[in-house]
C-alpha cells in the first residue's frame, strides 16, 4: 500500500505528516480501506482512513528497539462526533456493546483535525451503510441455510463452516458469529 500518494491528494487546513517506516505495517487494513490523512500526536500518529481512525504508537520497552503498535480503532459506523477539549486535545469516542472507548489525543491544531474527521466520518458512515446493504442478501441466505441445518459446506470431503462477507469490512466471517472479528461490526 502506498500511503504517501494517497495522503497528499487532498488540500485541507492541516498538513499531512510522513509516517515513520514500519508504523502502518501494524494496521490490518480492511477491504477497500485507504489512508486519507496522518497527524502526529504526543505518542505517535493518528491515522484517518476512509473507514476509521487508528492510533499508532510506540510499544514501551525497557531494552531493545521500540516497535510500533496499533492501538484503538475508531470505526466511523459508530464513532461519535469528535470534540476539542482544552484547546489542545481531540477526543474520539465510540460506543460498543460491551464498553465505550474514549481516547484523547494531543495535537497541534485539534479544531482543524476535528473538522476533517467529522467530514470523513459522515462519508465513512455512508460507505458502511452501502457495504451493509450490499451484504444483506448474502447474510439472509446464509442464515436460512444455517437454520435449515446446512451450516457446513463440503469441500474435498471436508466439512467446513459456511462463511459470509461482513457487511461492513468485507472480510469472511463464520455465519454464526454475532460480531465481525476484524472490525467488530454486529452481524445480523
């Protein structure tokens, strides 16, 4: 994935930051996901894609090289509008069934970053809805097969669970799963 070309394609109020080598390698990118913007934070980077915001920071280690680590991912389908706190911090929060995730980032110009994230969030929510609508038929057919007792497909004489594409991220998920293991989106 070439992040440099995709990050400099739009003109906005903040400047794209070149991300250090190896940092983006820690992020599991979803189908069709691309980097739109990167901002330097106090502890690393805040990366915005067309589907979410991801925190990337250094793993704290006592000895040896400090490796990059992908922290919280804020998926646009359930991300609350970003908020600026104390003129220095950007607050991102996401409601999940089990808990609410809230993180504050220290940024140079949090107001501009909040505005860009909000614009991308609305477009990203529409993208999530399109993905979900496109997978509804497949989900319904797979659920019907499961309920009729044919939840396993036979390939080369081996029974394997039926997998469907997540309506949000497009990755394959076992039909009986309640949540996608890749993006955490609810399934059915």
